[in-house]
C-alpha cells in the first residue's frame, strides 16, 4: 500500500513540476492566495479575477512576470523585499490594501512563492537593487524645468494630469495618490517613492528608468516637482468606480447576474446564466433527481429549515409577482430572483425563489464548499473554494459598472466590501451572513442582525433655556455601507419628552440614512447618507425657549424601513388605474413591506448629560 501511495505522490510531483514549473495550487501559500488575492489577481494569476472590473487600478498580472514597483533596473525582477513591501503596505490610491496586520512573515514568504510560481522564468535573473544617493535639498523649481527637458510632459502632460499620451495614458498625478507601496506616508517616504519610480522605471509600461542618464541630484529635483503637482491629491471615494471601468463595461457589457471570473470550474456556477439541467444522471435516486428544496430537505433538513423563512426563499413572491403582473422590467430581475432555467417556464419550482439548486446544482452535479461530512452516496459532488469567498455572492449583489449612478452601481455591495476593512482581514460575506454555514442570510430585514451592526451613542445637555442633543450612529458590524442598497431607509430620530413621557410640540427632528434614488427618464441619486464600514454619522440638534423648559428626557430612536423604496413605488402604482388582480398583488406587497418596519433601538436619556 505504501508503495502505491509513493508512486501516486511521485507522479503528482512530476506533473506539478513539469519543466521546472510548480503548479501554484500545490504550494503551501495557495490557500492564502485563494482567499485574499485570487478575487482580484485571478486563479491563473493573470490579473483577471472576478473583482477586477471593480478595482481602482488594474490588478497585477503575475503570469506576465512584469512588476512596476521594483528597486531593480528595468529587465530585472523585483527583489523579495520589494514583494514583501507591496504585500505589507499595499498601493495607496488603488484597491490593493496592505496586509501588514494580517500576515506573519511565514505567510508572506509562502505567498511570495505562489506569486513567483505563476512565472518562474521571470525570476531566473538575479535581482540587484540600484543605489540612489542621499536626499538633496528640496528644489521643485529645478524639477519643473527638468520635467520638460526630459520629456516627462509628453506622457504625463504639462501639469501632470496624464493627458500627454493618447495610448495608455498614465494616471492623473494631480488628483490621485502616489501608488508606490511604502511603509508610511510622510513627506520623506513619498519623496523616496517618487525617486525610485523615476530611477527604476515601471516595467510593462512606457515609463523607462532614468538612473544613469539623469543624475541623482536631478532625480530628487524631479521628485520634488511631482510632489508639488500632487499637493492637492485626496483619497478617492472608495465606493465609486474607476471611470475607465464604467467605459470599458459599456463596450464589453458584463452579464447582469453573472460572475465575471475566468476560472473554468468556478465559472460553471455563475459565470453565465444557468442553463437547463437536462436529463437527470442515471445514478441519481428519484429524490435526488429533483430540483425542489422539498426534496433537498430529506437529507439537508437543517439547511432547509433555515432557508424556508429567508428572504431568498421569498425572492419570487410578493414584490416581483406584482411587478411582472404590471409588465414592468425586461425579465432581468429573474436572473437573481429565480435563477434556474426551469423556473422561467411556469414550473412550480418558481415559487421557491432562490432555491437550493440555484446555488448548488449544475448539469445534475452538486457543487459546494469543501465537505465536512461524507457526501450522499451516488450524488456527484464538486468541491469549490468559491463557495466560501465573497465573490460567490457578487453575481446578485453587485451590478456591472455600466449601471453606475453618480459613480456607483445601484447594487454595489461587493465593491463596498472589497474596498473596506473586512476584505483585507479575510472576513467574507459568508462569515456574517452564513455563520457556520447557516442558510438564513440574515440582513436588513432582521432586527437583531441590524442591531449587531450598529452602535448608538447619545449625549444631552441643558444650558440655560436651551437643550442640545448629539446622537451618533456608527457602523461597527457591516462589511459594506449601512444600508448597502437603495431599498432600505434608516431613520435616526431625536425627540424631547416632558415628565409624562409626551413628545413636546416642535421638539422633534430626524435624519434619513440611506441612498435616496429616483427614476425619471434615467436614474438619479438625490443624496447618499449611508455609513461606510467603521464610520459613523452624527446628528446634532438644539431647541430653546418655549416648552423646552418642560423637557426632562430626550428620546433617540433608530427605526428601519427595509423596503422603503418599494413602499413608495407600490404606493405610486396603486394611485393609478390597475387591473384588479394586479392591484391585489400591489396591495399585498405594500402591506408586507410596511409590516417589515421595526425599531432597532430606542433610548431615553435624562437631560443634563450622560449616555
């Protein structure tokens, strides 16, 4: 037996290392790459992961073996220290975060091995860092003269706006942060980062290295001019898309509801609209040859019980049914609300909404995360890490770039997570919405789930005849904006109460938290007051004179309308003339939406201080 195992291991090793090239998937660092790097950089290291259409800056294509940020001359690979710096500190102004607080040294070394394995030939040349003389006295004026003398303006433009070259223009130095990875962002570190980029050049771009033709003193002066050009650069809106991504998607048109990754095994799940399953496989028992959740429940009772009361299970019922009866839309909603091809042809399966097979069955082969227990005999199973990554949820919780309104798609949850603090810590959508693989997907409709995501602080004081109230609502538990879609509205309300607990007339105000949109001939964003992960919104109000003297307490309330947008939409349609059947669907939909209101938190604070 041992001999057989040894032969198998030897064959696998020879296959993986054919031609001296190791398969990155066989390396110890692959699990780290899969969770943290693959969504942007791709399963093949080609820079075309499922997140690539939503990133600021094109993800590095490791398979090409070209690296812009090096301490070595053009033609040489980066040093391991160069790679460590990029992994630890990320690239400011892009979607590449720093992982200095996440990975230990051993994990970084293993990850470097994976990156090199995508193109080991690129690292065959010995890497020798260049040496730059010590910093010189700041001389931005001389740098401005050198800018034109050395032709920098031909690509970067006279003012550094990236408008000098027609083909592959560089980014705008005046508005975007310097991207070269660095440990800190003080003036000295920024200055050195610019010097290194000018000296070494950026491999894979038209930017050559200038060490040698340009003296060290002039390199420092040029860096001073670049810093002067970017003096007004500010961090970008992390939720907004790169304008170029929007333009590109208008040409290529990513499929709505489709996962844009290019791993062939993972693409079979959501890469394209789900095709008909076809004839059941002969080895399947009758119960297994069904796409209904009722049959799945025979073996997966726990998951079925969790799924049944979920929003996913109801995805095809009230609101969608009303809209379809009203002949609204072009059927695109079905791609996510009733994903299976069999659900589009009047099958009773349609009433199950996002049913089990919608995520787990393709061509009668079950797909899912790495197993924890023995699979059902005879039921084919394909295990995919995709099921435990956030990009699995992208298909239905992220609209393509071309749908952007004010730079942000109406469904932008994946992008918000990608740019936030949770992604860089390996916390996936499933971590919060499917803990321990639960199938409840609790979100904005669930009071306790919402309460877990917020923190409310309040302070009340009386000064003379005036009462001042400060209420602060923080997003401490959501990995995306709160709330993430334009559908809900969260109201933060302040009221003054008298000794009997009655609201004092004229002493009430509220703040709407959400993304307020409307559709006329096109979508418009009226305002966006949502709370980014880790951020907060503060509401300050003061009242004086009148009955304010009677106030003994301030009441601070957080109330949630999970379906606010649709409440307004349904009410507007009911105000018009509708067929009786359609009207009944809208009435039941509106009633259900209103019934979903809840008070997430309410606090009475005695006037005079305290929380």
